[in-house]
């Protein structure tokens, strides 16, 4: 991955055009509806403005190359962990927060470094070993402090944050080392977000039965079904992005996007309910914080990467 390779890549150029077309075709009707209706579409307009920032930013980082993409994704994970810390008691414990942030930084470093045996980009052995050291460090801090009371929840939050954002979401950074990195990365970003939007639209138009009423009251079974239908179709429509995949892989990819995405979303909603917050941040207009936006990738990314590894793509 490099700027020169991105310019020459038909897949990268296609996704730039596709994203631009989606933003234009959705933005014009929203602008008209906002001018006519005002308040009723204000939330959708705020979310759209957020996409006007996020989509070009992701494409720009992928364009700049492998290192920029890994650093960008690692920074997102670290910011998401910071949001989790600020919403919980981790914010008052700088040492424990540093353990989680340091573990996430180490994941990014493992993705950047070459494998010492094969010489290929991405040190997968270190990547898979890091949870052992981070979990051990999280327990070691209260042991060194000789402080048992009130520490179990703090340790659990560090382990949760590192596992979800450092390890699971961190699989996205590994894709920057893949042979068909542009296809894999851009497909996963696009498919997860489009499926999420489809679930939202279907839920708003057709939703009747709550999916998990006590965890995320706005989500419905009808919305989940609409998102899944779109997720199952996208791997076939964008098959050129996944050249190593056969028919069974494409169906499995659709299931990963359509099922793992909502599970990640509900998992973060569960954390927010436990912490008693509506959004974990306000960084992205109309979307909340970083963790509110990347939640659908937390489960989808590692499952998709394992499928790519099975097909020899890493």
C-alpha cells in the first residue's frame, strides 16, 4: 500500500467513486427534506455531516499507505479506549488507563513490524501473544499496590477495553498487510456501514418488534433483517474486492457483516447501559464518540480477518 499503488489500483479508485456517489445521492434528498421539513430530519442531517468528515478521512489514510492506515486505526482504538475510561472509574486511575492504552499501542506496533522469521509485514505472533502480557500487567498493578478492594472492576474494564478495541478492532490494522489490502479493507468498511444504515432505515420504516428492548430499545427485528439482507447481497455485488473468495466464502462474509456487526453494536450498548451513559463521546457530529461508531466492527473485523487468513490472504 502506497499513494502510487492506490492511484494505480482499480479497486481503490472504484471505492472512491462509489463513496462519492453514495454521499451525493443521499445528501441531495436530505438537503431538500431539511429545507422543507426542518426538525424531523435534523438527526439524519447531523449524521450525514458526520459521514462527510469520516468517509474522506478513511479514504485519505488508506491512500497514504500501509503505515498511515495502521497508525490511523490504532489511534481510533486508543481514542475509543479513552472514551471508555472517561465514562468509568478508569479515568481516575492513570496507571491502569496507561496499561490499556499501552497494550493498544503495542498491537499497532505488532501490525507495523515485520515478522522476524518470514520477514513479511505484520508480526502476527506478537499480535496474538499480547493479550497474555496486557492481562498480566492489569492484574500486576493492584498486586504491586497491595490494594485488593475495588480493583476487580478496574482490571475488568482494562481487559474489556483492550480486548474489544486493541485486539478485536485491531484486526483491521492487520488487513493493511494483506495481499489484496485495498479490496479487503475498503469492502469491510463499506459493507459494515452500509448494512448499519440499511438496518436503521428498515427499522425506522418497518420496525415493530424490539430486538433487545432493555439494551437498545431503538433496534428492531425488522431493521436487523433489512441490514442482514443488504449484508448478504454486498459480497456478491462487490465480488471483485474479494478475489480469493469462493461462493461459500461470500455467503459467510455476508453473515459476518450482517450478524457480527449488530452484535458488536449491542455489546457496546450493553456497556453503555451498565455505565449509565447514552453516548461514550461527542467527537463525531450526529454519531456520538469513536466507540459508538466503530462498535459494528469489533466482532466483524476479527471474524473477517480469520476468513482472509484461511484463504491465504495474510
